[in-house]
C-alpha cells in the first residue's frame, strides 16, 4: 500500500505544479496585455514625434521608402523593409491612429511577456524589482512611447532570442530585427565576432581585448559604413558639447565593477548573457565619442545588457542592481520636477 500512497502523492504534486505553472503563465500574459493596453492608450500629444509617425504611415511615404530601397539591395535592407511592409499592411486595414496604437500594443506586450518569462525563479520581491528595472527605466520605456520603430524591433529581437541558447540565435535575432531598425546591424556584427571567438578557448581578458580592437576598427570606419548603407540616422561627427558624459561614467563604472568581481570571485562564470552585456557596454563606450548613434545602438541592446548584469552572482549583482535602481530614479527625476521625461529626439 505504501508505494501506491507515494505514487498518489507524486501525482498530486505534479498536478499542483502544473496548475501553478499555468497560473503563472496566465498572470504573465495578463500583465503583458495590461502593459501594452496602457501604453497604447496614452494620448498622442503627450509624446514628441507622433506626428512624424502619422505622416510616415501615409501610403505615399511608404511607397517612397520602397522605391528608395529598390535602387540597391544594400540600401533596401538598410532602410528597414520589414518595418515599412508592416506599416503598409496595417495602413491598408486601419486608420493611421489605430496603426500606431497596434504597433505600440504588440511591441510593448511582447516585450513585457518575454521579460517576465526570463525573470522566472527567485524571490518574488527581487523579481518584482528586476521587472521594474526592465519595464520602467525611461531609457527602455521610451522605446514604446517615443521610439516606436526601435521598440517594436527590440520586441522582435527578444522574442526570437528567447532563452539565448547560442550566439547563432543571437545573430539570427539581430539580423531579423535589423530589418525593423538598422541599429541591429551593429548587434549582428557583435554576434558574428562572438560566434568566431567561441571556437577558440580564450581567456576572458584576451577575448574581450579582441572584441575591443574590433569595435575600435569599426568606429574608425563609421563614416564609410554610413555612406555605404546610407543609414538615415546618426551623425558620425556630432558636436561634442552635446555629450554630458554621464552615461559614459556610469557604464564604465559598471564595467569596472564586473571586471573586479570576475578577478576576485572564484565562482564567477561567464554565460552568454554576461558576455554579450560586457561586449555591448564596450561598444557603447568606444562609440560614445565617435557618433551620436552610439546611444541608439546601445538602447537596442540594453534589455539584454540588464539581463546579463542581473545574472552575476553574489554581492556584485546586488551592487549593480542598486546602481540600476538609482539610474531609474535619476531618469525619472525630471517628472518629479514637473518636466516631461520623454523629450529626446528619436
């Protein structure tokens, strides 16, 4: 009789576990839908550049973008064809206002759902804090209220990448997302470098030194890259006075903390998330004084950077989590003073 009782308990435990998992999935979906509905329902006049999006959705503008792309395959892929075709298809079915709200809802809800999926496991309070960092930090949130094209591309990128099983998946996700937003071509370049270096048994210091050299070389040729693919955004020679340096100081500090922890802690193991986070931070720091496009590239990688930093073990993760929390508060300070938060040009 005892084996039967043990088996009955095991089956009941499995049923309870399945119910818990199903409940958790439903809550994640519900939270994502609410997040998407809330952002998509906000008035257009609260945010800059909505008029430009409404103009972009007009058939004349969309067909003009398609005609520009036809001139060259390279120009075609650099001018975000999937974004154009998505808007064209939706514009045939809906009014311009509805198209914008659909894009916001789909991008925000998908992004929220993937983020919550990544954050499963661990103490509830800590997971709530991590979710707040990834969903409410203005530098990330603005992609779903201002930089709609980039936000949708990030959602597609995160959805395809999902559990980050390999750098090959990273490359696939980046190249598809690049057809929605051109900044992901740079992420694809990083993926290619990581794929190549993965075949060599290199210590972390040598691997990231090679990556830094590659980024330095690409920064030197930014003018050529822009002229070849005719990127419609980014100034390779921005006026230096517009750079506050705050972002540079913050992220180089985070990088130093990670490097110190990697040298001190014996249980510090690199995973795909962490390696990509360090690589993306290196790209941001090296590009910082080379192009105004540096922040836009980094913002495309930022959710994955956050996930990578939040996988660091021990006290280092707590320090970085606290720093990211302070960054969130700092970026919301203008709102407390009665000033708009999302005012940066796209």
